[in-house]
C-alpha cells in the first residue's frame, strides 16, 4: 500500500516529474562520461604489469642509453628478461596521422607483452623479416592496412622515409589493451643509423625488464641503477605503472578540472531534485496532516517523501546509466585516434549508483524534516 502510494505521488505532477527525471538522466550521463574520460586517461597505468620495470636515462627520456647496458641488467638477480627499444616518432603520409611507433627487439618485447595477441604464423613472419612491422588492429583498421602491405613512415627523430612490410596485426587480450601501436625491428633502425649518423648508433631509448616477483621491484630497480651510478649515462629504473604515471602527471591540472566539473553537476541536480521535493511536500502538507491524525508516525511520513525522491532519481539515473554505454561507444570511436582505450569501467557505474542514492536522500532531508515536525493544525490549514 505504502509503495503504491509512493509511486503515485512521484508521478502526480507528470510534467514536473518528467522534467526532473530528464535532468537526472542528463546529469548521470554527463557524470558517467566525465568519469570515463578520467579512466581513459589512466588506461595505460591500469594496464601496466607489476612484473615489468622500465629503465631510462636519469636525466630525461629524450637522452639515450648504450646497448651495452643490456647484459649488465640481465645479470641482476631476479631479472627474467630484458628488452629494449626507441621511440621512433614517424608519421604516415601527413603530420595529422599520428600514432605511437617504436623500434624494439621483437622476440623479447612480445614475450614481455603477452597481452598483444598474434598468431604463431604472424610472429614467425615478423621475426624473420628485418624490415617487417606489427600494428594493432585498431590502427590497421584506421588506415585500411592488411598483412603484407608496404608501409612508409616519414621519420621525424630519425629523418628519411622508412619502408616496412606489415607482417602482423595484433589484438588486445581484453578491452583495456591499446590496439593502436606500431612496432618494428630495432636492428633495422640501428643498421640504418650506423650509415647516416654513426654517433647515434648502438643506443636505445629505454629498457623493458621482466622480473620474477613483483614485490622485489624496488630492490631490483635500486640494483640496476647502482650498476650505472657515476657513469656518463646514469639510469632511472621504475615500475611500468610509475613510468606511465609520469606522463599522466603532465595533464594533472586538466584531470582535476574534469573531476571538479563531474562533482559540480551532481551538486546542481541535487539542488534541482530538492526543489522538486520541496514543492511536492508543500502541496501535500494537508495530506500529511491527515496521515498524522490517522495515527501514521514520523517514520511513515519520512518513508513516503524519501521513497518519492528515490523513485524520481532512480528512474532518471537508470536511464542515464543505460544511455552511457552507447554514448561512450560512439564517442570512443570518434576519438579513438587520440584515446585508444575508452570504455565504461565498473567503478564508474558504482559511482553513478552512489550519486543517484545520495541525490535522492539529500534532496529529501529538508522537505521530510518540515513534514515530520509540522503541527497537525498547521498542516490542515495549509493550502497546497
């Protein structure tokens, strides 16, 4: 009986209820989108493995390290595998066609990244051909590349036109894996650089280290850096997560602004729903006074008002959550060139639900207090 009355009260003023539900829907959709943008910014951090370390030049990532460091790093106790590479910085056809591209040691690199799924046939072809390359399936789809296609990148860091043959297209193990990367043989880069700029040869931009136990990462990092202390190219070794976070930190001000906006929209809809509930309770003061004369206590009055508030916010919020998935999918396709991983995380849905409940409860507090504390005589005299 009470539940039936709650639903009838929620939709007694149909236009007002519909507009409030629409506002709640839009706010939850906006909140979900903003939180998804934040999650996408941290996608690289979330996908990082606790069993991978990154070693780079201690001064800056733009400075290189000698290839001779590889064996010394490999000798450190607890290190299972060492790979290396360079950020290549090539562009395809024109400057706007930007994507991440690396020169890597292919066998060890793919061993370190089992989340890049390649068929054995494509792996073999990639390992065999020094001018071969591998691209993520999203990147291949973007440019219409197919296996055995010839691809030419224009070098920016390493000048010239670099020709490759696409031997593999990898899929991500799950939705959180970046499928827009491009990588090729470091040997191909190094051999060419030896001819054009010998001083830049036999140098790498970073080392990727696979370790046996994640809890030994700090000690291994310290040991690696100790090997090259006081050398002409000192190193900084950190977990892959910390390495990724260093890039995210550059845009921390933007992320903080997005967080603030996401919470501000919740505060705004809270005020809107509170106003709706205040009008609804004011119109029904006489009814609540009658309930009191019939013996209904404060708990029942509170339940009616809180229930009405939660019904309105829950209907609007549920629609907003349902719309979040197709809107995020469409938006993700539109920005896939810049944000490779754009999906709704479970945490975002939990925050949506928490926001819905919070708005429903907070918006009902003051109207409920007024209805519960009013005198019956004052309520009977009120005009809704």
